């Protein structure tokens, strides 16, 4: 558990340096500290798998999702829609992992519908611009997958036990963060909101990485 505690200041330092490099006009160099923070989270997951609980194959799905999030962090700074697509692929892997646990519930669908509806309500003004730029309609696909992952993950503690509470917490933090980032794509977030969005993201994947310690 010491390694988890040591990773936290690395994650925080990388996040702060990411924003500072942006402020200093250092171009795409801000990708490096951002990805360093994500790599610290991935490392937590790898160390968790190294403990050898006997379910490494199943844990591989989660680790693969975390690695996709690492790649997406870099891509998002270069090409927003490509980065979002890779993030979506990571969420799909988590969805497949949850389904493999036979942990889904009929309640997941109405929860997903409500969450997706709230997401579309949040972006209703932006979606109206889809008539001019049809690519904007792709925004619907990402929250559909993201909220599907969240709706399934929050059920896990009730289906598999309290040790999976980190999955629900991570999914909720991730969902809120991504909605903020999506909104910021159209209307730049304030400095404090940008810090909050990225903090929620790292918190989300941090909790997801803890699944590899179960």
C-alpha cells in the first residue's frame, strides 16, 4: 500500500505541471506530465496484478482499459475526437469486464437511460449545432458508452460485495470529469474548473486501478 501512497504526489505534481506548461505556452509538452500522472495510476494497477490473486486474466481487461486511457490522454491534446474514441474503447472494455462477472442488473438500464438523458440535456445547445457540423452528433455515442459503464459499475458493490465499491466511485468520478471536459471543448472552462475536471478524472481511474488489488 506504500506504493499507492507514493503515487498520489506524483499524480498531483504531473497534473499541476500539465497546466503550468499550458500557461507558459510550451505547446504540446504538457502531454508529458499529464501522461506521467496517468502512468502512475497504471503502475498502481500493474503492482496490484503482481500480487497474484489468481484472477489475472480477468484483471487484464481492466489493465487494458487503463492503458487505453493513457493513450487517450495524449491523443486528446492532439485530436479531440480521436482521443474521445480511444476513451470510448476503454469504457467498452470495462463494460465487457463487468458483463463477464455476471454482475449486471435490470436496474442498470433505467439508470443508464436517466444518466444519458441528463448528459444530452447538458449538451442540448451544442447538439443543435450538429446541422452545421454533423461530427458533433458523435458526441451522443461517447456519453452513451460512458454512462453505460457508469450504470453497470455502480451496481457492482451490491452484486459482488463492498470491495467493488471503488468501481462505482471511480465510474461516477470519471463520468462527471468527462462531461466537464466535453463541455469545455465548446466553452473553455475556468482555471479552477479545469483543475477540478482533471482531478476527478485522476480520482476516477485511481479508484478503477484499485480493482486490480482485489
